[in-house]
C-alpha cells in the first residue's frame, strides 16, 4: 500500500513539473513574438501532443508471451530431429502424423504416418504390433521393415508430458557396396602401395570415365599426385604407337610401355542370371591396372622377379578374387580371395580352372579359358557352378592379357562366402516360420476334435464303473486321445504358440523331481550325474514344460550313447549341471544373441560321440531326425527349442571335448533369465490364498461355432448345476445376451469364429456389463491371445480340455469374480 501511494505521489509531482514546463514555454513564446495568435497555435499543438501521449499510455502493450499460440511450435522440434541418415516421426494417440523430419518425408512421404506406411504387408503388421506394444509398455524391440526397394530398422518410444505421443525412428539398412569399397582402397593406402611398386590403377565406369585413381596414376598422367582423377576420360590418358604398345599420353615414347589389365567388376548374382559365354560385361565398372612392361607375377617374367613377388603380395590383399592361367589353361596364381570364393585350400592349387566347377560346367569353362588365352585381348564372363557350392550359380570374369609372360588369362571371382551364409540363415528362418505357422494352425484345428473326443469319453465314464465291459475300452480311447493331445502340444511348442503356466522356480528343484524318472529312462548302464552352483537365481517358467525339456534331452542322450556303443547295453554318462552367469560374464562373452543380464544356465552333456557338423545346423528343425525310421518323430529337440524360446531363454547345441581334445559327446546349453520377484507377484500369490469359495450354480452364456465342442461343454457344465444358454457364433451370442443382460454370471466363448469373433462380442457385452467375467477357450497360446485381445478381467482355458478341467476352470473364474 505504501509503495502504491509513493508511486501515485511521484506521478502527481511529475505531472506538475510537466505542466509548469508547458506554461513556461508558452510564456516564452509570447514574450519572444508578442503575437497572441502564434502563442495560441503553439499552446494548441502542445495540447494535441499531450492527448496523443495520454491515449498511447492507456493502450495496453502486446506481450510477446500473450501473442504466443497454444499450438506447439513443431518447427523447433523438426530442427531438433533433423538428421540426414535417420527418419524421425512423431504421432499422436490417433496415429496421426504430427511432425517428421525431411528424411522421413523423402523415404515415406508426408501423407503416411506410422504404423500406416507404404511398406509390404508383413512389415505393416510388425509396425502395428510395435505400436500396440509401445502404447502399452512405453517401448518395444526393434523390427525390420521393407518395401520393394529398401529396408529399415524401426523403433518407437512413448513420450510427452502425458505420454500422448510416439517417437518413431527408422534407420536404413545399407547393403555394403563392393565397388565403393574398392574405390576407397584405390585412393587410400593400398593405392599408394601399388604406386610404390610401379603400378597405376584406376576404377573406370562403363562410359569410360575414371571414378577413382591412385596417386601413381595421377603422377604419370598429369605430373601431380594431387591432380583430380574423377571424371577424366580414361582413354585420353593413354596413347599407342605403331606397334600397338601403350604409353601414357603425357610421357609419350619417352616413358616406359605399359601392360593394361582390365578386370570387369560385374555383380555376381546378375551376371549369373544374364551372362552369356563370350559376352563382354560392358555395363559393369572395370579395374584397370597399368603395369610397366617387364613386371610380372609369380615368375611370368624372369627380368624382375623381385617386383613380381612384391606385386603378388599386394594382390593378395585385394578383396576381389584374382587368378591367372597360361595359354593352355594351367593355373599360375590365385590370391586368397579367389581361393575362398572357389573353395580351394590354402596350399593346393588345382591344375585347371575346370577343376573348381561341377562336372557339367567343365567343358564350357575350359573352352572359355582357351578362347581368351589365344584370341585377341578382350574380357567377358561365364555363369558357372562351383564344386564347393553346386546349388548357387556364380559369375566368373575372364580377361585375355598380353605382355605378362606366361600369363594369358586373368580370372576374377567375387568372394560371396558371407553373403551365401546370410542367404542360408534367411532361408532357414523363413522355412522355420512357415512350418511354425502351419503347425500352429493344424494343432488348433486338431484340438477342437480332441476336445470333443476327450469330453465324450469323460461323459461316458461317468455312466460306467471299473469292471464294466466298456470301461477299459473308453479308457483306452481317452488315453490315445491324450497322446494325440501331447503331439499337438509339441507342435505348438515348436511354433511357440503353446499355453504356458509360468511359475517362479529353482532349476535344481526341477532336476530333483525328475531324477528318478531319468534313471529309469537311461537304464542301469548309463550314469546320471547332477551338479549345481551356489546362489542360483530363480527363473520364471512352466515347471511341467521344463521337465519336458530335461526328459527330451535325456532321451536323445540315451539314444546317442547306445548308437555310439553299437548296442542297447552300451555304457556312458549323462551329466546335468546348473551354473550362475552374471551380466559381466555375458558382456565378456561378446555374444550378439544373448542380451546382457543375469542368467541361470542348464548344461546337458553326454558321451554319445557328438553331433556331426553337417547335422548341427539342422538339429532344431522340426521332423529332422538321425534315428532309424519308426524310432523318432524329429519333434523332440524342436519342442525343446520352442519351450526355451517361449520362456524367454536361449539354447545352443555343440560338442564337448575330452582331455585329449577329441570330441566325446553332445553338449546343450540353456540360458534362462533370472527372475526378479516383484510386488505384483506377491500380490498375486496373496490374492490366490484369499479367494472366497463359490457357492455353485449360475447362468453361463456358451458361444462356440464347433457343434461337438459346444455340446460337450454344455453337458459337462449342466451336470454341475449351471444353467447354460448356447450360441453358435458372436452375433447369436449378442442376441441371447440382449434378451436378459442381467441374468448371466459368466460368458464362455471361443476366440476364432465366423462372422463376429469372441473378442469383438465380448467388447460389446462389456458395454452393458463392464464387470462381467469373460472366459475364452482356444487352441492357441494364452500369451499370444492376451497380446492381441485388450480386455480386462479375461480368463483362458486351453483346448483340449476334459469335463473336469472345464468345470474347475469355470468355478475358479466365478469365485474370483465374487471376490472382486
């Protein structure tokens, strides 16, 4: 208040001062002019200026902060995310694109926002799944997407003050370009080393222009090693004399004559598909080597053997496979890259190029070498199949050379060993995925049939007692049905679609529980050894499935030991060991497969002779077995693989070696992540103990499109006192529910049905009854369904189920709903 009064008094004083000044100035004007009219005009002007100043002071000044819009300034965000080699986009909860950098607009356009992007169908599905995961968990694992021409790795994270946005990043997968790599070698240290040996080298485009040249070429052509070679016409750098000898144009005949070697750098895959014997690779870049006459390779010219050895050592460093033959087609030299690409040993060089190809390509290879060796200097390529890899055609480049002594033909072959390995891995992964989808679909349909068979057996057994003539037959039918159900569980385990019931367990406890069974399986001749580390961390897995893993490994070890011993009474040892592996140990391993973390490791090692190398890559494939016909289905190890992977673990197969360094048997190593007990686990355990008993009875809406499954479930539940209302699909189920919404205590429904499926029907029902429990029954995995169905208070029962199992599951769900 005092401050306000002080400010007000200051304004009054300032106003009086200004008024006094104005009156004084008017008096001075009157005194100076003596004219009353001029004095009045001056006074009026001062009054007008004062009014203008008063009005201006009353108008509120616009604040820059007030002028700001509530709309976010995305221009700042775009400037922050601008990166030339990374596409970044931001979407809101409606999956609308709100911001993107220029790389994203260049690659995908500005009209499409993730996950709806111009990519192939599989990639679009991966993006949609990633978006759901990130909205739920805040982040997700990277995925690989592609269109018809390019591929990217995509990742996303949830961001914003209210987590209202997803930030997407797309990094291009760049395929290594061998031509660029060769150009870097030419202009770098390798090119300087070649120049020191007197060799000028250039990478020449199909149109004849130089793409890269070493300093020696620049010095010989222009007299300056720093001269720019890119874009120069290669033929303009050279001249020939009347004897067709080649010289540098700058040096003329004063310089030394040159031997020109042309190496076509054609794409092996394209050349293999399109190559015609004798046709020059005109559309491919070429490597041009200019060598002073007299310099040779491997004794080609006796005048300069020292330089020949130096050149040979230099060519051994090239990533391109190079070899030479004489006019008769005998091999003279091959660098390591050529040996690797052709599958030749490091020491033994075969006599002829035809010895590295399959039998049917020998004649064509020999004819081509002879033609290029005795004809005019030219180049071309030929499609061949190597003996080391007869299934994949490759392109062999040939060039007739002159002036190199005995050498008459230069052969070039790209080293595609790594590329072939990646192709095999991709093909294997694709095959496993396709078989897995097929197995999962077959198992799902088969489970419906088994549900009906097992259910009707249970209902018939209720009307018979042990000793009846039909009782044993019904039990046998049920037993065979359960065996068939175990086979479908194996198929689902392989395809990672089985229903797991994970618990927090210790691996030593599981081994202890199955040890007696293992001893009976192995027999008296095979010794079982078990060793455990201290302070093992707990793991979260299905104990019954882990028992299945251990039993399958033991059965395989027993068969391998018996096979190695040549009889069923062969002696041997099977050892199981558990190990504690910490995150620092994983980092020290440098594995690209296992993420850093704490693991509990299970090792199974036998003395069965080991796994052959040609079998090791196929050992986890479904239906692959080395056993005799009728003694193995080929699903044992594929089931083990599926269970371990679905439990979040990793499994590796290899061979164990004895003290003498010889292979003594197979070794399987399983890494399971250590589970950290959370408050959610404790609450769940406490809730299970406090569940109230269900008094029984209630009305159930049963929705199932398979008539036989619906009939079994209806009869099984009706016998336990429940009132059952049935429907054959989702639409009919909604109609029944709409008649009396409040009468139902539970909805029991299949997942996949024609017309409206189970989840869609459940969502419509929940609009009227938000807390009504939903029990889904399906042959697919529970985890898979939960990731795709976003419904609270949903429960699951796996097919096939027995009458007892469906009754207990319904009772458990109703008891839990009463507690809520």
